[in-house]
C-alpha cells in the first residue's frame, strides 16, 4: 500500500486523504484526456455535419484546444502555490464538462462556435497537470515515478475507452456526435463535483513542507536549465507525433480499410496498453532509473509509427497495439525526470512550462498534418509518407535522450531536497 511521507503542518484536512486524492486525480486525468479524443473517431462525420471539404478544417479544432490547453498549463503552473488543489481541480473539471456538453447546441454553421467551446474546455482541463502532479508528488515524495504511473493509468483509460465508447454508442445505439458530447459532458461535470469531496483541503504545494530540512543528495540536484530544456524539447517531439496520430487516424484508416466505423477500436488499441504499461514503467523508473527507459521507449514508439507506412490491414492491429506500448512507456518516465529535477516549490511552474511546451508544439501537429495531407491530395500514399515523417520525431528524440549525459538516480525521490531549484 502506498503510504505518503508526512511533514509538519501538512496533514490533509477535510473529506479527502492522500489515497482518495490519488484516486480522484487519476479519475480526473482519465476524463480530461478522454475529452481530447472522444470525438476523434467521428472526424469524418463532423466534416460532413459542418459541410467542409478539407481535413484541416476539422483537425484545426483540436489545434485550438491544444494551444489553449498549453497556455493554461503555464498560467496555472505559475499560480500553483497560491491555489487550492481541491477547488481548482474540481472547478476545472466542471468547466471542461459543461463546455463539452454545450457541443450539443452547435448548428451546422457553428464551426467558429466549436473553436470557442474547445478553447473553454481547454481552460478547464489545463489546471490538471501543474496542480495535480505537484499535489501527488508532494504526498508521495519517495514514490514519484510510481504515483505518476498510477495517474497515468487514468489517462490511459480515458484515452482508450473514450473512443471505444464513442464507437459503441454510434454503431450500437445510433447516437450522433452531439448526443455523445452531451453524455460525456454531463459525466465529466459529475466527476468534478465528486472530486471536490475526495481531494484534501490544502494548497497543491504547502510552504510548510519546505521548512523541514531533508538530506540533500548530490545526484538529485537540478539538471540545469539547458539539460532540462533538452528533455522538454524531446518530449515535444513525442507530443507532435502523438496528437497528429490521434487526429489523422480516422482519415487514414478510412482510406486504408474503406470503413470509417473502426477508428474507435484502433484508437482504443493505442491507449489500452497504458493501463498496464504506465504504472509498471513508473514503478520501474523508481527502481532502475529513468533515462534509459524513456530513451528506449521513444525509439520503439517512433519505429511503430513508421511501421504503419508499410502495413496492410491485417498488420495494423498489432502495430497500433505496440505503438501504444511505446507511447505509454515514455510518459511516466519523462515526467519523473522532470519531477526529480526541481524542488517542490518550483515544481508546479516547471510542470507548467513542460506541459505548455509539449502540448503547445503538439497542437501544431494536427494542423500541420492536415495541411500537408490536404496538399498531397489526402491519398493513401500521402498518409504513408507522413507516418514515416511522424515516426522519425520520437525516434530522433529517443536517440538524443540516450546520448545526453545526466544521472537521475533510481531512488532520488528519497532525497527530494527542497532547496534545489531550476535556474
């Protein structure tokens, strides 16, 4: 059982506790990322609803969401030490849910309104990473990789089962995209309300914990601005590929399989492995070290993306599944590197910068992918070429990460020195 390390004047108050906070944060993570993908299997349906001819017109909405989401992470990262984790996380989820539910009121000429609602949803979702990650890594300072893996499991469930649920609701019950949006929006709003009762009543980072001296281990010091910047840049390459694959898969699979109803299943395959891989890799990174795990996972992820360029219909199922293994393994390992590299006082801001940079550049992925594919005629050959390009991004990032010289110790969390900072 996970037991948080407690310090003076940091006992949780109110209805929540460390364990219930971890559970709530994990569920919130799933809902937030579920929102980012639940309509992706219906991108072609959206294109017909809004009577637009280009792929870009639909993928641009996701770019709007991601760009605002990225900026919001920076803002809330800077405010982390001043905000109540309980109130902010719950309110963010409610805003996110209400915005998604409002999709049901948009008409065929309301594509501009969709951009505004996606932006509002992004503001609600953007509170999560800087505040939730700081909260749980403070509650469990000696198990950062493990708890980040557990919350990553929530994201994996959201990413995997949201598109699968959409596919089932569409194929089995005949629901259209707006009816599905209403169901998802109401569910998320309810989750936000429940989360308020489960999260401890305290700020995401309590200053009191910083006044308690703890051992300083030399290898647990900051990576430094340049090295940390390189790690973040490597994560950005993964994000560009990841968000591009998410939003072009419906068009790619429709072209290859001549069947637009199976996209939800394939997106489910990408994210299903994360349910098992994220907590496993998070725990292994606490024991074995983080850098080599992250580097290997990035290279593997890139190779599986590129493999789709030569795959026939029968091979796509194992390739999408293996793609999910590689993608999932990169997330807790890289996030734990970032968490290890800074103090609790600065961690919210650093995570804000980390997510803003990654998602900000990731936001360009769907827009750029749509523009390139439109320019190349949207043919199956164009998709195959672009899959190789996308695969080269995380592959290059993995090779670079493996070549960087720094050491994140396997038990560094035990020496989470409050005075180390990222300059």
